[in-house]
């Protein structure tokens, strides 16, 4: 299928040039059948990434090597198996990238058998452990999910859960895949056009940036998580969350001084 771009960072399919230790963390989202898996495969080709796929829903039909059998019968089994898989891939020196196709399914599978709100609290805790395990692999990460994993999908009084906030917070590139009919009554795949929209993108020199203030975006996600935990958002609580997330590996240590300065000067008053 044809894969074109509806939003071009620098006039073409040009991706960020990174340092050796600057790993990609990418979120690819879109409706069912919008070409997300194909986009991820093309992305890896364009960036010379040697990827394997954790095909959670068995819907990835690309030529990339894939694992398709997962025990998601309960949150403990799901987490235990995924942790084992990530640990084994971590040892594969030839693999540079892990594609997790079905991140929204993983989120849903982590709900525990506890009653009431504790089930959702357990889900967040387990999902955060899973994300930390992903980061520990020191591989490039590409997460693929349905449109609701995008924070912008939530409007009005509806709030995203903490897992959605977290996955959006850690990625440094985000793309929405779009499937558009080219004719009035499409009958085959040839009657559709597959494009993508850049939602988040940064270059190494900082000149081409979709999210024009990365510090503000991080602080917004900190605010959302504190609110989701029922914690009052103040400069003090935001700074404490920065320290906690740095220790957990969700925020790089080098951003600490800039984030603290930004919070002291702008937060939380200027976030809304």
C-alpha cells in the first residue's frame, strides 16, 4: 500500500539524527486498519532499525519477525510473560528495536482481580513496571495502539487513565496513521490512501519541533498524573514527581535542572 505523509517535518520523510545513546521511543496510533503496522515497518527501514515485533493481537502482517502467542489470561501471567520476553530480547545484540503492537490491549489486560478502584490502581502499577522493563532493554521502542491511546482523544469531562498519560509522556515521537477513501464507494485496498500525521517530533538541533516546548509537555503530563492520583498540583508536588520519575527512569537525569527551573517559574499557574 502507498504510504505518504500529510505533515512533513522538513519537507520529506526525514527523521531525527540522534546520538548513539539517544534511543527512539515512538508511539504509532490510529483507527483499525489505518496502516499502523506498515508505517512502523517502513519507519524501521528508513532508520536502519533491526526490529522484532511483540504482536499482542496477532494482527501484524509485515515481514518483521514476530511473537504472537501471549498469555493474557490475568494481569500476573501477562506481566510475568512479557517481562521474560523483554529480558530475552535484551540479550539479542543484533536486535536494536522492539515493536509492541497492541499496547492498548496490554493496558487492558493488566487490570487485576481486585474490587473497585484498586483494580485500576493495580493496573497502573503493573503497567508502569512493564514500561520500566521496556526502557531497561536499552532498545529503541515503538508502541502501536488504537486512537484512544492519544491524549488528544480525550475531550470534555472525560479523563485519560494514568497508563495513557504515561505512554504519551515517555515517547519522543508520535504519529497518527490515517486511511482515506480515494473514491466514493471503495471496494478494495487500492481504493484507499494511507497517510500519516506527525503529532510529536524533535530534531537533534532543536530547529524542527512539533511540540514546541518539551519542558511544558513534560510538566503537563506530571500535572495530569498528580490529578489522577488525587494529589494537589503545586510547585512542590511537581518537583517531587520529577525526582521520583527520574529515579524510575521515566525522565532523563539531564533534564532535572531545566525542569526544576521551569516549574519554579511557570507551574502550575501557566499550564492551563
